[in-house]
């Protein structure tokens, strides 16, 4: 079955760019939307955005223009970039498959990766 | 943005208990409501989509109901593996938003 695995640095300095990659295995990336959700320590889940493999994107306006999602169909990967990070961006970051057929639910998730923003 | 309010924020229950969690949307979201189970260190798991449809592989003791602004997740007979945090999520409009979570603990 389809599995997702996040990868990337666990520590990012303030004002720098957070970059994470999610590898999709067991299925095609060229069928669904793919997205990112995060959970700051002790807080709830926050949707960051999602992207169709063709390039159509939908981002959370609260992040203004700091967030970007890219898809590399050749590598079956999609990536998150979050610029100008602060301590408030410290969180566990999850990649997930966004399924419009299930009333816009995230039906498959990665295990999550903790990213700490600190000097 | 559509605000999703869950209640209670936590509850204590025993194995075998019937558990009900509610989720209220700040405006009507039709049936664009999904429920997830989240255990520490694990990937969140989709339980219910479209307010009342059971995701494949999810035990029948889980059920969902509601439409418009008020929704309910029910666990008919709590099992040891059900102790977790549960989140609702609306897919009606962007930005997609989640409820604050309900932590189900062992009594």
C-alpha cells in the first residue's frame, strides 16, 4: 500500500529556510494531491498547503508567501519550503495524501518529523 | 476561516465504555467533516470521512454523524488501543482547519 516518509534537517536557524521532502512509495504520485500539516509542541494540527502533481497549489493564507510545495514526479517525491522561519515554526511536520474523493480528507500520513528552529 | 471547536478537550473512560466526542463548525460545512485518531509518535489515522463514512479498515465500533455545523464521533465500546487524541477537520473551504483535539485517557 501507499506509504509516505518525511526527511530533512531536524534543526534550522532563525530567518533561514526550512526544507523537507516526502517520499511516496507503493503507489503513483501522479494521481492525487499531496500536502503538509504541522503540529507545534503541545498544540493542535495546522494545514500548511497541498499540491496536485500538475502544479496546482492551495496554501494556508496565514503563512502568507512563506510556504511553497513542489512535486518531483520522476522521484515520487514532494517537498515543502518555509522561508524566514522563527521559533514559532518549531513543530512536527507531517506529509499526507489529500483525497478529494473522501470529502477532502488526508487519508495517508507519514510518521512526521520534528523540526526545531533555534540558533 | 472556519473555526472547528471540539468538546470535551479531554475525557477519562474505561474499556467497554461508550464515548462521544463533538465537533462544532463556526459555519455550515455540509458533510465535509473528517475524523482522525492520533497516537504519540505515530502517523494520524483517518477514521471517518464525509461525516459518517467509515474509512476502509477502521473497526465498526467507530461511527460518525451530523451535518451542517454539529458533528459527533462515537466509539461504541472503547478498546485499549483506542486511547489516543481525536481530531476533526473540515474540508469545506480553504484554509482547511482542524479542531483542537480530544484526548481520550484511561480511567
